């Protein structure tokens, strides 16, 4: 009987950090200058006149924002390294957008909200603790390296949470749901860690589940 995907990943030769990368490159990662494209399902195509981002759950009232509304908010550029659970890391990525802390100023969040379920098309979800979203480098990003995001990388808007594995940086975000208790999102229900710290290698929640193999070099790139 063959090994399942998780077992195969765990038996792979683990990359070692190169000279000068200790403390910057998380364990088990390799550096690439390319930007692999990995996601579940089809790439959505939007009529931007109808596109909206909503907030629900533990908020004073449900609110919807147009893309124009987002672009009127304070804009910030952050340059950070990013790390994918499939073992690639990319350094010095410049994302531009609205800091989550600035976005929060536009809504009335109940203090009981300790977690956020991030909803993206199509039916993608991932959970992030509220305190992590309050970091100064977490963005609702619309641009990458000075250009609008491509459709495959999350146009028109993606979340960027650079200190966690990149599946937490959901593409095509459409809703933030504020919660009192932590709940698993899509990949978290399918074996990924509930938090996902790259430097602690929090990839797996348990044994015997399905997850993408370490085949990012065979994926599409932009």
C-alpha cells in the first residue's frame, strides 16, 4: 500500500537554510524568486460595479464596501517575506493596500470578537485570531510590486498575513466574519494547523490527512 500525501511530505528531504538565511528562512522551506500560483477551485472573474466586501458577525451592523470605498481608505505599502505550507518562501514582497487596523476604523466591532473567519470566493474560508490581524503589516492588498494583483493572485483584493503560512492570506476576499470562538476554515478542516506559524512548522494538525504535496515547482507562476 502506498504512502498517503501527508506521509510522503514528511519523508521528503527537508531543505536546509543557506548561508545568511538563519533566522529569516523558516525550517523546511526553500527560497524562490518566482511567485507560485496555488489555490482551490476556479479563478473568479468580477464585474467590479457589483463587487463588494462585507463584515458580519460580532459587529454593530452588517456593512458592505465597494472597491471604490476600499481605495478611499488610507493606503500603505509593506515589504515582507512570505512562506507557503508547500515549502516555498519568497523574500521582500511589496504589497500595497489598506492595513487591517485602518479598515477596522470603518466598522463597529464588538470587543467580544477574538477571531475572524475570512471568506473568499469560491467558498474558501480560513480562521485568523483577531490579535494577529492587528499587526502593523497585515493588509487588505490590491497591488503587488507596484502593479494591481493579477486575477490568479487574488484580484481585486486579498488578505496578506505575512507572519503565518500563506494559506491564511486568503485570495478573493469577500467577507470578514467576527467571532467569539475559534472555528476551522477550509484547510483547517482538512488537516492544516489551526494557527500556522512557519517558524514552528505548524503545518499539520494531526496524522493521516490530505494536503498539497511539495510540487510547487510544477505549478503555474506569475
